[in-house]
């Protein structure tokens, strides 16, 4: 099938199919004499895998590793679980950051009269100099970097 049909069957745009192929997530496919890519059921299945992993928010590096594990029938499920757990931890961190942002905005919106006056605590807060970032923890307590990034 051509790229348009593969894209339609997988739910991925033709542009993203080319992108995934350029990244090496999808192996290079055969081409016709005219240079058109020809995809089969295996490529469509791989594209669906990639699409689902993207829907869950996995990074391209994580997807590459998951694809490698998926295609290796002798894989250890512990490796897959490690990637998923690291991704969950990252999601938890991002959710906490977004919740803190929302609480701050909620506080600022509550304090803004929203009328014709020029005074606005939202703009005042945005104009404040940035606070210094928190100091790094001492080396003995610093967490090791995740291998899944």
C-alpha cells in the first residue's frame, strides 16, 4: 500500500510516517520504480504502536526503546516496566508542576478585579523579578539520573 493508505490505516499522518522513518522508528520500506514508498501490514502495525505510545506521552527516545523491546521476543518485561515507571514518575512531576501553576493563577485571578481600573495583580506578578532557583541538594542526597530519558 502507498503512504496515504498506510497513514489512514494506522491513524498517523503521512508527514509523521516520513518523520518516524527518518528517525529510524520505522524501517526504510521498499519503493516502486517511480520512488513511491510501499508499506505492508507490519509497518502499519508498527505505526499503530508508535501512535499509541505517543498518545501515552512517551518521548521519541522512549518509543525507540519500547519498539526495540517489542520486536525482541527474548526481552525482559522488567525493562519495559522500568521505562513505563520512569514515564509515570515524569508525568507525576509534570502534573504537580501544572497543579502548582494552576493554584498560582487561581490566586492571581481571584485577586484581580477584572474591571476598568489599570491595577492588575496578574501583571504585577508577571513583572516581578524571577525568584532564585532552589539550591541543589548536597551530593550525598542527589538522586541518580534516569536511564530512560
